[in-house]
């Protein structure tokens, strides 16, 4: 977070912003406003980055860990889309830049 110029933030202090951004996504969906939906999804993604950065600074987890976890969750929940018997697909993670 320090690299982003944001100091003295905690998960708790950022909580209200995450909730606010999530409601703004829902409003954009309800209003069928795709331009605003795109913007608000970016704001939610930024919140994920902020929380992951805080967690990484404390040694809890990184953004890469979050990406790996959701990847594994999707593979587990949707075996018809991500067959485990394909050795080329096993063990691959999505990596950041």
C-alpha cells in the first residue's frame, strides 16, 4: 500500500469502501448502464488489490494467492469445463505480469 501512496489503512478502515463499490456495481447492473458497470467493476478490482496488498505487507497472503485460490475453486466447481485428466492443464496457475 505504501507504494500506492496509501498509508495507515487497515482491512477494517477500507471495509466501507468495498461495500460502497459493490453497491455501485449492483446499481449499474440494475440501470443496465454498461459504461458505469465497467468503471465500477474496476473500482471493485482496485479494492481487491488494496486488501491483497495489505495482506501481503503483513505476511498473510498475496494477490497471486487470491488468483491461485479462485483458479483452483473454479477448476474444482466446474470439472466439466476444466477436466483434471488432461496433464497439460494440471498444475498451471495464472500469473501476474
